[in-house]
C-alpha cells in the first residue's frame, strides 16, 4: 500500500533506494508530508538537533483495508541483533 509519513515533532531523514540502487533522502520537518509508493524500501532516522533523549513523533498513515508492515531481511537481522525482535 501507499504509505504517508508526517513528522509531528522533530526533524526526520527519510531515505530510499533509487532505481540505480543509490540511497537518496529528504529531511522533513514538522508537518511536512512524505509519501512512498508500494514496494519502495525506505528508512527513517530522527536527526533532530539538541538533546538526543527528547522524543520526536513521526506519524504514519497506511492506506488500504488490510495494512501491514514489511521489512528487508537486513532490517530484521539488525532488530534481532539488537534484541528487540525474536530470531526466527
């Protein structure tokens, strides 16, 4: 499904791979809107300046009547290595 992302607070780096496999990005600030089409691998990084312990909020809007999240194999391994996702 198409997914739309809106930073509510903070600054977020939204990155993706282009058709050549190069990583591109845009830095989004509060109330900017970033939308990705289906099947585009993307990544979000909180790059807010200042105290790194202050939370920032990124709102996600997923379209369709049966949305679900998909992660790359590398992302799943990173989560498992960090101990925040069960190993399969």
